[in-house]
């Protein structure tokens, strides 16, 4: 049948029916299409800072390329970067973390994929808060595990706590995955809350995984690393947010040292090694010059947060707490709609403001919530608020 296109239905794996699309990406695609057609779009939908990567990091990447740093590296990451990350834990938290416990990964997502495969058997589950970052539960489904979303409210700052873990733990529960600061809420866990979570998992021979990807982007108080209170916890982190390296796709994890050879085996098979130039660039992220830039940007995010929370409250949105970290405001829009997805689509089409509906982050009251990302500068945020005011008044 040469030259004839054969059409046939090819069945996909059953897991594909359970892995939902990341809806914000579809909204982003529509926003970009409108932008390409000449519309002025204000982007508050995607978790990506508007700042480009700091110049010292870019310069380090350029130097690495000039020096021919283009070959595969060790699966665990170049030793210099693992040592630099260990030094960062000493500098930021006063923790003596061995570089042998640190694994460089292709973003925070790569870290969670490794830990999911390492720890979760088929049909076992991790407990996650509802709302929480959506891709986490899909990584678990990919390895035939499950995420069980536990309803959380403003009373618990949208976070799991030890009482919730004990109440919802089942025979198939392997542990819990929490984030501090969290996406989409920006809420943090205190030292005592992290210790209690770790204790609750340990009592049941479970594991605690903590997403610390937004460490560094906190306002008013520094985030506590779970490693300060629980040396047997697993940490996911990334160069994407505080260090402004989203497109470089590089992160890390910290695990008990005895398990690192097992993680190395997974990394060798899944992706061989992390992008070489990104690793050498990341070395410069910890330099004094780069950190000074990161801190200037943190101050800018704090000013944006303070403006946006007050402005949204003034328009009638319910924001129970001022977010402690990250760069999001998770707002109750039930005063305006019972269908936050349609509300977001209408806002985009009518006023050119892109925000994320709550359904991306869970099930509980998702139709009544949206996430605003304050990842654009203050004048653009002010313009966005003016457009939103016009939209809800129409």
C-alpha cells in the first residue's frame, strides 16, 4: 500500500485517562494566540518570573560552552555543583549536609519523578493537600501509584498537618508530600508543623517529602527547611524560582545517603545526566554577585504581593491570608462566579488578563478559586487590576 496513508486507532495506556492536562498551559496558549493577533495580554497565569536569568549565571554558561563543557556528566551531577549546594545549606540554614546526599536533577519535576519511582509501589499513595501543584499527582500515577487529595482550608492555611495525616492514613498510604511555600497558596509550614508531620510519618513507617522549590522567595520571615527538624525527610528543590533559571531545567533533591546509589541507578536509566551547561551555569547562582540580584528581585516580589493582595481585597475577592512566600495569590471568586474556569476564559477574552482557574490545583471548592501570579511589574499589575475591575463591573 505504498503511498497510501493507513488510518487506525491506536490504544493508549490506561494511565493516560487519569493524567489530566495542565489546564493553565492551554490558557497560556490562548493568551499567546491573542497576543500574536495584536492583543495586549497581561500574564498572571504562569509560574514564571518576568526577570531574565541573572547575568553572572549567563556568563558562566557562556564560559562553559567556550571551555567545551558539552559532554555527559555524572548521573548525580558534577561534584562541584553538589558541593556548592551543600555549602548553600550551611549558609542559609546552618546545616551540615553532605554533598553525597545531594542529587542534581532536571528541574524539581525530575526530582519528584526520581523519588516517586524510588519510594512508591503500585497502588500505594501519598497524601497531598487540596489545593496543591497538579503535576505531583500525575507523576505518582505514571509509576502506578496514587495521590490522595485531602481537603484543606484557610484554617490550616491550606496545608496538611499531623492531625490530618493521622485521620486520613490508610494501609496503602506510604507517606505525604507537602510544599512550603506552597503553590498555589504561598502558605508556609512552621518548624513545629514540619516536625509534627515528620513524626506522624515516622510513627507509621512512612516517608515525608517536602517541596522547597520556593525557598528564598519569602517575605517577612525565612522558610524553615524540613532538614532542620527531620534528617530522614526527602527534599525537592529547584533553580527555577529564586534563582530565576526556569528554562535551564535544573534542580536537586536531598535524600538519606544510603538511598543515593538507588537514585543514581534510576537517573542513569531515565536521563543519563542533567544538561551539562545548566550545571556549570548553576554554580554561579550561589555567587555573591548573583545572590545580590536575587535579593533585589525578592524585594520587588514583596512589593508586588503587598499591592496585589490589597487591590484584590478592595475589589471584593476573598484572600484569607497574605501569602508568606512564592509569587501567587489564591483568591476566592465566589462573589463573582461559581465557574472559575469560564470566568478566567471570559476575563482573558474580554480584558486580556490571563489567570489560572482553581481546577488545576485540586477538587475542593476549585470552581470558586483562581490563582493570580504576580510575575509582572507593578505598572502591569496595576493595569491588570483596572481591567479586572472593569470586567466584574460589566
